[in-house]
């Protein structure tokens, strides 16, 4: 299984002291929950595929997606495909995610968080499973934590209670990508760890983004199982 998460202040501080590029690769190797966020054409899936390359070869990797876009070269890997649109007689994302958890995964990778799978994505992280990576369409770290998951849940008819606090407890790293419209180049603009409450890169100065810091009632250290 993935390595245990920081359990002491010293270990957490060690993570916070890492340079951004080191923190990203080490969190992938350690099996943390990682969200790659960005707008359209920012290279979210491409970047996620780069992260997959850092997953240790001996890990059991399971993927769930609606289109074959993830590139997993690990020997112990299985791939599952869900529907873009729910069908009354078709397999559901709930059934797929339930099967994933029964398959003793080290790492679970989902193609993208959408209305159809948002509930199961949150349920997966809330079970205490570590080693989940996915992408989400969002414009900032703050939007990921405060609105992106909530909007998809609302559209799907779900009612989440204290969702922002849950995301702070369960997401270990958010990497925000943008695409420069004038040059076409894609780049990282923010790297934030909710569980560590630490900005590795791109700490914002405005009030709206500052909301993504952890609420005062959340635990100071992460709670991995």
C-alpha cells in the first residue's frame, strides 16, 4: 500500500519544506490524493499522465474514465470505463467505484470529476483511501475547494453538508494549470496542499482565494488511515 502520511508536526514540516517540483513527485510516489485543475485546453490530462509515470512500478493501479485517455504502463493495472450519460440499464459509476474498492487498489485514477461521478469521487476520498488522482475543470485552487465540487453535486441533485471542510481533510495536493492565450503555452500557476494547509507555489493575495485556507474547526494535521 501507499506510504503512511505525516503523523507528526516534524513530518508535516518536512513536506512543507520541499521545493514544489519535489513535493509533486514525492506525493505521487507516496500515494496522496491529488487533483489537477484547469480550464479547457490547459493540459490537465496530459499533466496527469506525466504524474502517472512517477507511481512506483509495484503499485496496483486502477483507472476509471469515459474515454481512453490515461496512459498507465504498470504491469498490475486494470481499466474500467463508465458512461458519459447515465442509462437505466447500464452500469453506474457507483457500481464501478464499489468494484474498484473491492479490488485492493494502491492507486485509483479517474479521468475527470463530472456531474455523473462527483458523488462517488467524494465518497471514495471520504472512506480514508489514499492514492486517488483525477482532474477537474476549475479556474483556481479556491474554486476547487469552495465551488467546483459543490456545483457538480448541485447539478446532479446531491446535497453536500460541510463539503469544503471534507475536501480540506481529504485532498493532499491541488495543482492549478492555465494556458496563456497569447502564446499557447501551458504552465502551473498554483500548487496548494489542503491537508498541510501549505502553498508550495502561487500563494494568492486576494480575499476570494484566501478562502481556500482551512476552516478553523478543521484538524491541523491530516488524518490518513
